C-alpha cells in the first residue's frame, strides 16, 4: 500500500473547490526569456533542455519540477524557440509568480535554445500520478 505525504493530500473541500472552478477562473501565468538564434546556431536537443529544467526545484518539495511532473509539454520550433506548458501543484501555489520565470530562464541558458515562452496550464490538473519513479522514491511513496 502506498503511503501519502501530507503535502500532497487534497482534502475533500479543496477537491470540491477545484471542481467548481472553471479554467477561466484560474490565474494566468506566463514567462519569457532568451533571444532569437542566429541561422548558423545548432539547436539544443530535447535531453539538454530537460537536464536544464531539472535544475529548477519547487522550494517546498525537494524534487525538481521535471520529475515532479509539472512540465506537460515542450514544443521546440524549427528556429530553436521553445514553448513550454507547465502546471503547478495547486492553483494557490505560493511560488506561482516566480516558478515559470525560473523555468524560462533555465531553458534559455541552454546553448541552441532561442526565445522561451512558459505558460502555466491547469488542465489536466496536476496530481501525484505525474511523479516520476525517482520522485516517488524520494518521497518514499513506493
């Protein structure tokens, strides 16, 4: 049987509140970093981008945002620009205003990445099911 960490427990009233809220009611968070690549610049690989994202941590949870399952999509354009969809563990996350910028900044530091746009999305809602095996081990959930 899996043990749960109290940080991740959503009580019934919070679950009902999240169900009652529409996506339009939730805050919009976007962050930008980087600059256009020159035509001759070699584009970064997806694994290089992921490694950079793994340097960003949620300050309340000792797990990087990638293994935490907060990164939903990385869309790399032909010109090296990135659009990253990410979520947060909860709509009221206290670092909601700074975490997307940290993600954009980390991705923009990778050689071969152009302009970066990070957008917080709320669907599907984040859940502990998105944790990587490494994250589960860290939280002693396995």
